[in-house]
C-alpha cells in the first residue's frame, strides 16, 4: 500500500504549493476561521498549516492518513453535490508517503489532543498533547524518499512564487477567513477577515481599490459577483485573473475568452484584463472530478455561461463609463 500511496502522491503532490493547497482546503472544510501558513526554504524544508477548525478525535486522526479515508462522502450521491473541497481522501495519505509529517489535533469535546508522527506512511509515534481546539500539520522534508522528485523542484524563488499563487487563490476564495503566510520568518501576508473588495486590496495593494469595477448578475443558471479591473489597469502579462466557481479557484480558457470579448475595443493591444469573478452554479451542473488537482471543471451549459458572463461584464463596464 505504501507504493500505491507513493504513486498517488505523484498525482496529488507536484511541489510544496500542492501540499499547501490540500492542507488549506482541509482547514476550510473543517470550518476554520483563522489559518496560518508557515514555510521554510520555499516549503522544501517545512510546510506548516495551523487552523482553529473542528479538529479530529484520536480515531479520526489515525484514520485520516489511510488512503480513501475521507469523512466527506457519506453516500455516493454526495459526489454530485459537493460542497466541501476534498472528496477523494487521498491528500493526507499521499503527503505522508513522501514526507515527515506531524499532526497535532484536538476537538472541542476532547480534553487533550493527539500528536501523531508519520514517516513514509509509517506511524512512528503517537501521544497525547495539550493544545487548543484545531489542527496543526507540519510537513517536513518533502520528497525526502524520492530524490528524483526533490531534484526536479525549481529554485526557492520559483517554488515560493507557486506557494504565494496558491495561497492568494485560497485567500481570495474565502475573504471571511483570516490567513497569514510566513516564509523563513518573514510575514508575507496577514489578511484579516473582510469582504471580497477589501481582500483583493489587502493582497494586491491599496491602489487596486480605485481600479475595480463591480460585476453582478443573477440568472437561473449562474450567479456572478466580483470585479473586473478598469481597462487602463490591464497589463502586458497575465496574472491577476481569477475565476472562482462555488468558492473554488478554477482555470478556464473558455470563460477567460468571454471576459476578453467583453473588453473588446477597450484594451490596449496585447494587454490582458484583470478580473476577480465569483460564479455560483448548481453543483449538479458541474463536474469537478476530471483532474486530481481540481483546478479544471466541466460545465453542463458552458455556452450560456459564456454569454451571461460576457454581457454582465459589458454592462458593468458601460455603467461605470470606462
Ligand atoms: P479529503 O479532504 O479528500 O477528505 P484528506 O486526505 O485531505 O481527504 O483528509 C482526510 C480526512 O482527514 C478528512 O476527510 C478530514 O476528516 C480529516 N482532516 C484533514 N485535515 C483536517 C483538518 N485540518 N481539520 C479537521 N479534519 C481534517
Ligand atoms: Mg483534503
């Protein structure tokens, strides 16, 4: 089973940023209100995520590292109406197969917490510990037992960039939750709970605020809210382009095209628009299970979605006289 875990790990975990994504999603699924991320050496040496969520009982903590041990699908039907982020029960098992992991966790009702250490899928120690409600997971020496993978990692600068991208996506998707990110002792982000507009500004800088044009639309197929950057805020590089569907960051070249089409004639040549767009659709009308890292999804009615999005943005741009 250790081999199966290592193979699965290759699918789920490509780099430190993938670990961060999985751990953050677990904290959010556990209803955390405050989430701290601490990394060392771009996450190659240490990735730590501390949350104040529900925590786990001793039994659940032991279980959580078993492959396909997910507490999130109770019946097969749940697969079609996913509200939580995780649903494959693979992340922790995969991570534990390729790193030194320490899990500390405590529920509201338990008096003491549980501390478990795992190395290459083997539990090496388990003891009671004193801590507040919540979970702290430390992932050390990623890929320590797969040198080829470890050597494949890019420079610290590049890997840190990936971590920051992942962190920002999750932080933008959940403006009501507070997040921090610390790298080698330097605090890179300290984000208080707030609304979408303020979260964008807190991440991308105070000047961003005046450049945002609100977008809002509600139809039977989709609810849209969020912001696009005024055309003069467009850039030569892609970057500040975010789609969230049901609070999940996704990539969609197709929907990106709809945004670009709405900006037609307004952008300088070769410039890309900025956007932070939050779509809410019936979970039954999407399929998120097409990729293990879950950044791509399939919509049942993508043509209508395209048209609605484009016209909503055109309308907003027109209203705000840009
Ligand atoms: P999945 O998220 O797909 O269920 P994971 O391997 O990511 O699978 O996690 C396994 C299980 O461990 C989760 O279903 C959840 O019950 C538990 N778990 C993981 N992280 C946390 C956390 N931060 N707080 C509470 N429970 C957690
Ligand atoms: Mg998960």
